[in-house]
C-alpha cells in the first residue's frame, strides 16, 4: 500500500514540475509584445514630428496667408521625415505581417488543441487549464493590438490624404 501512495505522489510531483516548466515557457511570451512596442514608438515619434512640422508650417503661413520663413528649411525637414517613414515602413511591414501571421496561427493551434485534445490540454490539471486560458487571452490581446495599430495608422493616412485633397481644391 505504501508503494502505491509513493508512486502516486511521485506522479503528482512530476506533473507539478511539468506545469511549472510550462509557466516559465508561457511567461517568456511577454517578449512577443516587444515588436508591437517598437512599432508603436516609431509610429508615435514619426507622427509627432509630422504634426510639429505641420504646426510650424501653419504658423509660418500666418493669418494673412502670406508665407514668412524658409521654404528650403520646410522642404528639407519634410524630405527627411518622408525618408524616415519609408525606412520605417520597410522593416515594420515585414514585422507586422510576420507578427500577425504567427499570432493568428498560434490562436488557431490553441483553439484546435483545446477543442480536440481537451483531456490532454485542459482536463488534466487545473494549472494546465489556467495556462491555456492565459495563453489564449494573451495571444488574442496581441492580435488585437496588431490589428488596432494597423487600423489607426491606415485611418490617419486616409484622413491626411482627404485633408490634402480638400486643401488643394
């Protein structure tokens, strides 16, 4: 009888150890949000610089509609910012597509395993179920951030294009 209790206890201990290993591997997912942070910071800095350029240009035009300032300076600033946007767009396009694809694939795999292998993933230990729920929610949150960032950037570009077309007519 003592032997049976011992093997059951050992099995539980190994189960808890494997669950703890899963906690560390899942908590390592926090690094997957790093590219979202970098994209957000680059986008924010470039957007703020364009807003500053626009504000300075509006101040240089003044209320009378006459331009007071250096056109060369504004042109140089605009070209520098435009080149920065092109460079940022080249690396952000790749990271956004890769991040979206990986997150979407990860979400599908989590749902597939949770639905079709319920006993192996969610049903064995409560800790395992909590990890799968955390994994699902964090992946869905990352995917939501990626989509919202893309929507915000597209909206701002669209709004700027409409403003430019309205001001040119």
